[in-house]
C-alpha cells in the first residue's frame, strides 16, 4: 500500500512538472524533491479541504454543469501555493488552467502505473 501511495505521489509530481513546463505563469523553484513536496502538499490539501469545498460549491457546480469544479480545484492549488515557497501562481486563469492540466496529466499517467494488487 505504501508503494502504491508513493507511486501516485511520483505521478502527481510528474503531472505538476509537465504543467509547470506548459503554463508560463506557474513557477516552481527547486529540484525533484520540491516537486515531490508540492505533490504531497497538494494531495493533503485535496484530501482535507477538497471534499468540504466541493460540497460547499455543489449548487454552483450543478448550475454550471460541473465547470465550477475547476474553480474549486484552482482554489485548492492556490491554497497549496500559499503553503509553500516552492510554488507560485501568477493569477486566477493560470491557476484554473494549471488545475485542469494537472488533473488531465495525472489521470493519463495513472494508466501507466501498475496496480500492485
């Protein structure tokens, strides 16, 4: 189980790295350990605050046919950026674009991670 969690964190770190490479207003300082730290912090913020924020935003998410969930994910990424000095986001739209790309890349990369079960 620990190996699976570590693999998922590495996948998330790679997804964050790919996103930082594509989005010019997403700045990450540090090496691969910084990417792993940001991935761990982002996973914790998503696990702790994500369900609460998604529940609070449920009426707007339903009204916009799910698009407001991107705003909630961007807010979670912004909270992660506020918690670490290694991640900086220069605005709202780069945060939304980054949240979308991180979700897409991590979804795609998780297809290549073997399930140890």
